[in-house]
C-alpha cells in the first residue's frame, strides 16, 4: 500500500463513525445519482463505487435502482463497517450491494461495469491519471465514470486558518501538503489535465454550489471528521488544544449575527465516457 493510501486509511478509520453525518456528502451523492439516472434511464445497471466511504453514493443509487447490482470498495474497514450497517438499517434493507475492503490497484480487470463512481478520492491518491485510466478500462460499451472533487473555494476560510495552525504546531503532513499541487483538482484546468493524462477525450465538467451555515462548534467537528483528521492526530495533546482555541478565535471573526460561518462545499462533477 502506498504512503498516501496508508495515511488515508488511518485517517478514515478514525472518522468513520461520524463521516456519514456530513450533510454536503449527502447532497453531492443525490446529485451523482441524478446524473446516473439521466444517463442510464430505467434500465438495470451494474455499478462500481470506488472509495465508497460510508456509502453515501452507493446507498443513494441502490435505493433508487433496486433492480441494479452494486459493488462498493474502500481501503478503510471502519468506513465499510459503517456502510454495511447503514445498508442493513434502511427501510428497504438493501441487499443489492456487495461491500469489499479493497485497493483500487487490485480490481479484477475482467469485470466490467455500466457506471463507476469515485467521490472526493482521486486527490488522495499518488497517481490519479493512472487510476482514472484504469477505471475507464473497466467500463462496458457506453459506460460512464463519474468522479467528484472540491473547487478552490471549498472550505474557505476554515481550511486556510486550519492549515496555518497545523503547520504552526508541527503537523508534518500539513507542512508537507502542497496547496498548489494540480493533483488537488481544485480547478477546471487541473481536471482537464487529469483527463488528458488519462487519455480521456470525452468528458463533461459540471460545477455545483453546495452551501449552508455552520456554527463554529460544527466547523470544529467537521474538521475533526474529514481528511484533516490525520493532521490533527500528529499533534501533542497540548498543541491540539492550542489549535482548537486559536481556531475558534479566528473563525468567530468570520461569523454572522447568528454565530454561523458559511460552509462552501462547491464541487465539480465530472462525467467521463
């Protein structure tokens, strides 16, 4: 397992129990499902959800398309445990999904799919062009890949405040993190570059605004239950408390009269044929 994947696995095992409570992931999953149904209509499909997390995308799709079959993979056992529990707890007791702990690099190349989804994961991987190329190779004729990524405006000003504090108090991952790397896929041009390197010619990018207010307490919980968690885990306990205190002070400067700071989770939805 590569360094990036080990980091992601450790981080997401830690946040699994609260991950599916994040509202913007549910909003995004609903939009992905809309895109899929617009493309495939009412016919049954075979779908693969890569880096499925706690199952937002695959559960939304499986509930809407009960005659279709779904495979969902993730490297985090914690995430998959939560995803299975959510599937079993649904009103329809979804039984058309198979969950597997699996790395993308170990996918069976003989299995083909009508739809492959990958939500907010490509930017965690060492070689996103190679990953996208391999996913496209698993498509049936007329199949599609849909992946999502955040825009450059997502999580501002929180992310900037947070990273500055994490660097100040010694998180090596925060220090090493290159906010300007094209592989963060924050810009249209970076997505075009990714698709070019993956030899993808037929693709469409859609930008969607996802915004709502959060209290500073809710912001702190969000930072503790997303990809930033791994950076926080590197801090000493006293430094963690210092980051929290200074984060609250700075975020409150951006709060409105209701004590909320707008969450911007604007995203790109990319459809590849």
